């Protein structure tokens, strides 16, 4: 058994000063004692400078796009980004699998213990089966009436069976046909414990798609079709989505960069606070659109926030800490306690793994990580703040 101490423990909810945490060989928290004296050397206790914290939960990633690191030009907007992905996605099996293994290792070293990962294919099955990280795979479907919907659905279910923990989910409001959305809603209504995720309002063009049946995303998706085939009368992507979002399932809305107050009110009128999560991936938003989500608006909503890294196609690292640093730099008034709750407990709740991860509690194996070079007087992150695994 190890005894681990530091200036602070963040439990998943609160800070505790000068804890000693007893941990078994298997990583199970055996006891948490508080109140040891600063820097006092106690036999058999490992003392760390910084904040101990449960392992991070990365609620949104695309591990299978890891080979696109440094290959996509930034700041091209969502249409430019999607075009580049289509153009550059194909690569040799070797290149793809080496990049996936390295990305899994990178996340582990960055203190990530659980990941919600989007998959369109089977490239990540092997790494997920041997990784120390817990993966929940979201097998993603998209189809704008190009293939029969039952074919899209059955292909997705074939993939789903290859992963240990997985669900079938839609890609985004603009890339899924009404019939496919209906089929997904039926499925989720039948299985209320299944997790739902969808990319939401990542660009202004996504709202224009529905509010004016216009804009660059609209033209890109509907090229070759007559405008009358694809007319919408919703004021925003959320207004359009309301008819399709399942009521009781956990819903993870990813990005929300262009969500409005009125959209949030609509969601609050229709869904319980414990069934919907805003997943923020700020570094990806800065990479693609050069914008940051409206954090104070989202913080004032009834719904919890969690954190994702998105993929290495639109990010320079797979680090939850780097996402927190981006939010903290843009919104310095947000307390560290709140940021860390998003990165740990809320992410675990969103992925329904809160009985395993997200809290340092006796009897759990949440992973234990150390945040170093934090300003411990003001409890603030700064550019040199780093993370490493303690267990
Ligand atoms: Zn994504």
C-alpha cells in the first residue's frame, strides 16, 4: 500500500488541504486522512507539490483521426475543415494504427482515465481492447439520403458489436436525414440507459442551415439538390433537433459554440438537468473557427459542463488540462474548483461511469493525478501548469 500526500486534494467536488491518501497496489482508495502539517516529513508518505486529483475524463475524442495531426490547416471554418478531412483522411493501415496507439498513450500520460470516443470504423478496436483507459465508443452515423437508412443503421450496429462499451449516435443535425433521426429516436426511447451524443452548433453556418436554408454549410451538404428538397423553418439547430432528441437518455451536446440563450431555455423546458451535458472542446473551436464557447451563458444554465479534446485533426494535443487552460485564459474569473469538476466528476456522470471514475472516494479506483506548477495561493492554472500520473 502507498501513502500519498500533497498540499491539496481535489476530490471531484472540493479541495481538501494536506490530505494523506492510502492506495492499494491495485489503485483502490483505502483511506483519506486530512490535516497533516505542511512539508512535514512522515515516514512512508510520498509528498507531492501540487494538487492531487481524480483522473480526467475526456468526454469527446476521435481516436481514429489521430494520424491527421499537423495535417489540417487551422481557421478554415467547419466547411473547410470537413473538406480537408474528406481529402486527407485515407492513409495506410500502419500509419493509422501507429497514430492511434500513440494517441492512447498520450492520453494516459496526460492523466486521462476514461474517454467518450467517436468511431466511424473499426480502426480503434484493438487499442481500446488492451488500453488501461476506459473507452465508451460512440459509433457515429451520418447520411443525407444518399444510402437507404436501414443500411446505415445495420452497418452501425455491426460495428457496435465489436466494441466493449458502445452506442450508435448521430453525427450532427445537418448531416443526418430525418428518417435516420427518427430511427435513432425510436432506438433510444426503447433503451433509456444508452448514451446519446451529437455535435451541436459548432459554427454559425450550422444555425444558418436551419434558419435560412442558406450559407456555406448548406450549399456544401446540399450540392446538386434543388433548394426546395431541403427547406427548414427552425430558428436554430437546437430548435430543429428538439423533435429528435430522446427525453430520458443522457445526451452529450458537443461544442455548443454558437448556442443562444433562447436555445438553452428551450432545452431547459424539455429536459431534466441530469440528462443533458454540454461538452466543451475549446482548443478545437479555436483551431477550426477561431472562436471560444459562450462559457458564462453555459455556466448559467441548468445543465452540467464536461470537457472533450476532440481529435488530433483539430487539436495539437489530447490533454484535458490544455482544454481547461484555454478556458481559464479566456474566462479567468471561473474558479479552478469548477473547471476541475467539469474535467472529472461531470465527465464521469455524462458517460455514466461515475461509480468508477471522477471522485476520490474510499473503495474507488479513479486514478490519481498531480497538477504541478499551479499557483497554490490563488488556486489558478497558468501556462506552466502540468499534469502527471501518480497512480
Ligand atoms: Zn468531434
